[in-house]
C-alpha cells in the first residue's frame, strides 16, 4: 500500500509539534513547527490540522508539550499545569469528540502514574500520546478492511469532506476502504463533493486520492443529487466527528443532505467511525454541539475580492447531524454496526 503523508508528528528533542498545514493544500505542502500552546490551539482552530482523529492526536501531543514545559516539582503542581493546558486546548473546537477523548485519555494516564516523579510523569504522557497516534493507524487499517468487504471491483463511491489519510495517522476512515481495496487489486472510483465553504473535498480529498492513483471525480456539493440519479454512485462513505448512542452522526456540514439524497435514490450510506468518535454520553444528535464559524469563510475566503455583498448576514454551521435512520451501517475497527444502533453501540461498549 502506498505510504501516505503524516499530518501530525512530534519532534521531542526540539519540543516541536510538526503539522502539515492543510490550509495551504493542494498548492503547497508545508509543515508548521509549533512550540507554544497558543500556536497549537490556533492550528486546530484554523483547521491547519483537522479531521477528528488528527485533532485528537494533535491535542495529545499538545497537552504533553504543555506539561513537558512545567516547572512543577510535585504531582499536584504538575496536574494543575497539565489541566490548564488540557482546558485551553479543549476550547479550540467543540464538535469532534476525539479532541476531548484524547485529552481525557492523557489525563487518565496521568492519574494511573500518581506515585511517579515529575520526569516519569512527563515520560508517561509522551508514551500515551505516541500510543494515541499508533492506535489510530491500526484503527484506520481495520476500518479499511471492514469497509473494503462492502466494495467490489469497478464500484464507485461518493464521499463528503475529507476523512482520508491526512485526517488521521493512518489511511483515513472513509477513504481507508478505498485504499485497502486498491491494495487488493480492485479498481474503485470516487466522486468527491467539493465541501463548501472550506473545500476539504476539493483541496484535500481530491488531492490525496489523485496522489494515490485513485480514479477521482470532483463535483460541487449541489451535484450530488444528479450523480446519484444518473446511477453513477454505488455507495456513500463518510467520516464523522461524533456519533451519539442512538447512531445520530455529526459530520461536516452537508453530510445530512447527502444521506437524505442517498435514501431517496436507494444508495447505501455508510459512516466510518473509530470507536473514539462514538460518544455514548450523547444520547442523540441533539446533544452534540455544532461548531459555528465566522461568516467570512462563506463571503471572503477564496477570492481577492469578497464573494458576497458587504454586510450580508451569514450563518456558518461547520457540521450537521445525520439522522440514524438514514445510515445503512457504521463501520468501526470492531466491525460494522447495524441498526438498531442504540443496541449495537451499547453491545460494542459492553453497556448491556
Ligand atoms: O472541519 P473539519 O475539516 O475538521 O471536518 C472534518 C470532517 O468532518 C471529517 O469528516 C471527520 O472529522 C472525520 S475525519 C476522519
């Protein structure tokens, strides 16, 4: 399988978080060398690092770097410094649960190391952050293998936003089945929604798929219906930022519209979800906080002159929730969950 670009890694010697600046793609492949908590927060907020799993990985390393700089000499002082960094990074984006999941995982690790010296605590946090990254790679591979079982040679899928390699430390979630299928010698084609307003589909998904030699067709978001109607799409694969206990799923704005269209045209709609993206504390999608971003992303982003009249009102929710009744299956690293999701999710978390 083709080696893909790593969006986040740590240079521990230099205490730098090295992040592929995804806002510059596809024109420039440039890496940021982040050393301060503020620059890591900003990289997450500005979507220089983005995609739920990659945000989690960045947060894990971010909180480690914050704690590494601590001058504390006791466990209590160290935990206070750690918590300050944790709370700060947690305020960068609200919807992708992986951010909070990774920070909580780091906090839990700290708690289990209570009796250790401060240097040992720092080493344990580094190990945990590295493990978050390593686990994600395995998770992507498994999701890819389960998802690839749904694909046959010559099939065409549609995807929305970017849930590919650059959103994870592995081969992605929604795109992993395509890469695994390609590795098995199958030819799979992909239609990529451009994904307004920030164009993750055009700039990122199309870029990484073309780089990987996958047959890719880019469409504007409002063309999804016609390609489905024309029979060009066999299945939809999308990623997610948070899955509620009943299977309602938050993903990039526009995903729910794609799911509604898929239902209308009788096309299977799959959500690819690491277990770390399932939030059993959210009973339904109504409990998921939807990030609202500046209107300038709609009016001013891509041309030198504004794309809309000055002073026009905007509304820019970054995610929407797809009703669980529209989802054919949720592909996790532990297998493909089927409705009733409340039951299948409870079973997989052994809640019953
Ligand atoms: O705002 P973004 O670009 O971070 O949104 C990303 C998505 O919606 C992805 O589909 C999701 O995070 C899954 S990435 C494997």
